[in-house]
């Protein structure tokens, strides 16, 4: 039985050495729900939100403007800065706006001007 324990411990030590990054800490600290008036979208396009925290870690997403909202998972509370803009294939970015958002609750409702 002693040899099996030694082999098992050697196997566990080898596998533990293969893990080079920690597992995620769990669910996000907050959900950021950006909303706008979908009736103001005009021609079909996407709305993109690009944020980063004070350490520079990125947080971004995009969706069809006609949906009227976009949800992002914020890993922690704090200050996020970035931009929001309209985007269309063949045209590129339009109407960029700098944004500043304080995330201090589990759900942050963020009403923005419709990017056109």
C-alpha cells in the first residue's frame, strides 16, 4: 500500500505544477446594464461600449442598437472609464463619447444617449 501512496503523491505534485493561472474568483461583483432609446437608432448599426478599470483591465461588449440595452459583467466595484460609440460595417465608428462610470452596487443601471 505504501508504493501506491507514493505514486499518488507524485502524480498530484506533477498535476499541481501544470496549473499556471488561478481559477476565476467567482461571479462578477456587478452587472452594468447600459440602456438607450432603440427608437432613436436610425439605420441599423451596433452600439459598442469599451471600459477599463483604474488598473487598465478592459471590459467591453457590443450589440445591435435596436435591442436598446447591453449588459456587462464587472469583476469588481470601482471607477470605470472608456467610451461608447455607434459602429457599422463598411463605415466604422461614429458618434464616440467618453464615459465615466462608478460601479458601487450589484446592478448598475446606466442610461446613455443613443449612439447614432
